[in-house]
């Protein structure tokens, strides 16, 4: 987008139009870099019969923790205040949860990827695995099934790309 707006402004001599376009490009760059950061920061927690794996969805980094090395879990909620109107005092809801995984060697691993329900389920499952009560029946899905399950998200992304392209075209021309 920045390249196309710069290319379109080369023919325009008006300084005010150039300044306005540079401001719009800068704001677009800041928001797109912030979105990319949060998009790449998305974590996934997987539990196997021997390991708890914390990985990033789109990056090749992961951390494997032996179930036997886990001492315990601590989850704290951070309140978010919202209000229905300008003069409303606001209400607090708890939607952001910080989870600390305490290891036997004293190390703590922090993640934000578990909500309240997932946290309780992970705690139950790790305790069952430690006691030897769990039986895993993993059902693998094929790539085609994965694409079919994610068709709404793919369609949303395509629609957003078309809208952004149209708005971008209108801004330039």
C-alpha cells in the first residue's frame, strides 16, 4: 500500500496531499505491524501422554515440558472495564487470563493462551496423566478436513482483502 501511494503521489505536486498521504501510510504501517505482532504471538497448548507443548501457531518455536516436571499451575485474571455509555461508571469482566506453569526446578513459564475453562481441563488432564489414569485416542484430521472446517475464516479474509483493495484503490485514484 505504501509503495502504491508513493507511486501515485509522484505525479501530484500538492504538498498538503503528500503530507496527508504520509500520515495515512504511517498509521496504516503502525496498525499492520501491531496486527502482525499479535497474529504471530498466538500460542497453542497441546497435551500429550508425556509432554505439555507450548508452541506458536505460525512460528517454528515450541517448548516441550515433561509432565513429570510440572509442579503446578497458577492462573490470574486481569479485569477489563467496559461501559455502555459515556457517563456509565463501567463494569469489570475477566477476559484476559495469565497462566503460570511452575516447574520443579523453580522455572516459571507464562502463557496467555488458556482461558478459564481450558485451564481447568489442562489441570485435570495433567493430574490424570501423572496418576496413569488417562487413555489417549487421538483422531487425526486430514488437510482437506482442516480447510473445510476453516472455510468461514477463509471467506472472511478474502472479503476483507477485497474491501481493503477497493478502499486502497479509491484512496490512490
